[in-house]
C-alpha cells in the first residue's frame, strides 16, 4: 500500500490553499536542500565508518586469537 496519484493530488491542492502559490516553490526548494544535506551527511557518516573499520582491520594482529567464550 502506497500513496496513489489521487492522494498526492489532494495533498498538493490542500498545500496550495493553505500556503498560497508564492510560498510553495520556496518550500519545495527548502525541502530539496534539506534532503540533499541529509543524504550528504549520511554518505559522509558511512565513509567515516568504513574508514574506521578498515583501520581496525589493518591494525589487528592476525597472530592474536580471540578469547574463548565459556
């Protein structure tokens, strides 16, 4: 179940009535910018975690065995 075309149309009409035609493009740009920044932050976080995991793997001595669990 997703949002169909009719539901999107109703949401857009309601937004147009509430905010007016001059405010909607500004709100769309702000929303687009926020989504881009969120994606960028997520990508940066993923890169940092990958780099940290690679450093841990590189620093781990292969001759050291993990302790046995009881």
